[in-house]
C-alpha cells in the first residue's frame, strides 16, 4: 500500500513560520508569492508578494516591520482592510521577542524560503529627522515631511473643505463637507468671535478656519504654519475669497510670536506636534498672546490609556512614516498644563467617535481616486496614507485614542472671564 505524503505548500510553510515568529495563530488567510493559499476561507486575505517581507519581519517583528513591507508593496490585503487590521491588532500592537522563537524548528524553512539575509533598506517614504528633538529646525523637518507632499494630494483626500482635523457630525445623513463646516462654526462660537476682534490661528493648515472666521464672524485673522505649501495654498484661497484685508498667513513658529495680544486663539490639530517637554512653554506663549478675557480653543488628539514607557521601545509606524516626533498625552495632562500656565479651563468636549467617521470618509476619498493619488505622490506614499488613516479610524473607534476640544479663558485680574455660566452661546 502506497502512503501519500501531503504536499506542504509555500503558504503552509509561511503560516508556520509567521506563527512561530509572531508567537500567535495567524488570524487571516494567507497567499504566498507562488499563488498557494492557506487559512480560513472567510477571512481577509494577506498576500505576501515577496520574500523580502519576511526578512523585514525577521529583523523588525512588530508594527514597523509589517508597515515597511506594506509600504514597499511586498505585502497587501485583499478584502476588508478594517477587518484585517482588527484581526491583526493583537500582533501589531506588541513586539514579540525573537529569542523565544524555536529557531531549530523553523531553520529549514528559513533557508528554503530565502528569509535569511541582511536587513533590507526601509522604503524611501520613511523619515529620519535630525537635530535636537523639538528644536525649531527639527520641527520644520517633521512638518515638511508630513504636509509638503502636494496640495492636490491633500485636496483629493480631504475634499474641497481642505480641513485636516476631526469633523463634527451632527446627523447620520450629513456629508464630510457639511461636517467640517459645522466643526469650523462650532470653534468660532466657542471662541465667542465678534466683528473687529483679532484671532490667532496656530497651525492654520490650508486656511479654512481663518477664512470661515473672517467671512462669517468679521474678525481679523493671523494664521501661522511651518508648511510653505500650506501657506501658499492658504494665501491663494484668502485672495480668491476677497479677504486679503482681513486674513494674514505667515510661515512662522509659534515660539516667534510677538504681536499680541489677541482676542482669541485657535489651535486645531497642531498641539500634537509640540511634544511633551515643550508643552508648558507652548501653553505659556499662548497665554501671553491673549488679552484678559480672551479665549483659547485647543483641539487635540489624546492618548486614552498612558502605558509606561518601555526601554528600547521600537519606533512606531506613525513616527517613521506619518508624524515624526508627534506625541500624545492624556487630556488630563493637557488640562493641567493649561491651568498651570494661568488659563481657566471652562469646557472639555470629547469628539472621539467623530474622528473615526472622519477618517473613514478620508479613506473612502483616497480609495476612490487611488490611481490619481499614486500619480500625485508615489505608490508608497499612497499606501502610507491608506494604512495610517484606516488604522487610526479603528484606534478612535476602539477607544485606544481620543480627541478633545478644550475651551479655556485668560481671566481678568478680578477673576471674571466674560463667559456665560452656561453653554447657551455654543450649544453642542
């Protein structure tokens, strides 16, 4: 009697190898570069197109190794990307220790699959900033890496509003443009803007808030950014709106501000770039730039669960490809630092669910115009954005991170604030 020995496919070998490396069952279906597949038929399909992807994981068995392979096009997902990321989350958010991998049991497969070798170079989209952390020079590098990738690309992703922060969805039927308009108007109402006042927009982006505040509330606006491409776009939009006499856009670091006082300050999606150590200085500068009775609206992503820092913590995908040097703090830390600077915090508005929905809308925009996005940037850059925005949407939806609007006031000497004791003037 002849015994048939089952054929072990490349995909089956890969599955065993990956499960040994990641020290957990692989929760997705797998397709190898030779077309062989394995795993549950109803799961999203993880395609490994090149042996180099495995070599990256051998050298960097964590989210950065996976991200490098994805950005380089060596792995891809077929099916629901959100489902795949959810299934892989337990593996992505931890870093297995390769010294625990039984090397002898996988050594033959490592050789046969061509995994052994030197560490591949990271994709060109990976950024390494230089100089002292959060110095003005290094901050300019980080901001340029993220924002100076083409205004046409950003318009494709963000839509006509060109607002790059969490929208405010007031109904299930609303679209992204309406939700961003409602967010801008909510900020203006919270700041209590009135004709003739001066508004400082710190991290003004492409000028959407500055234009809205000037046009709808009659204020004079100074917007500052470190991105030259943002500033060029914003100035053109201001001119086309006929608001050149009301809105000034500058390429300027917040640390160089010296023309206050202002009646109100908005900082929307900018404070995440400031960093933990400089944050007290940042709060003190904004406080100094406000008139007594002036308000600050600080719209900022927060870390909901502050995990203790681990020694030799590997670099994250976000730091390497998206926001170099970006740091998230719990909202309580932000409130404490603002109060230590002299502010009275009057309102904290959590918008976590709104950001998940906003990011899904941006991902949908990107996927609908994928070939154009690739042409405007690069295949790797488009893949960075798809992965970053989809993963971030899940992070907000699963309460790993949050986003909050903190409304604070610089009180008068007698402690009064000129603010209503209710939310009647900015009902939310």
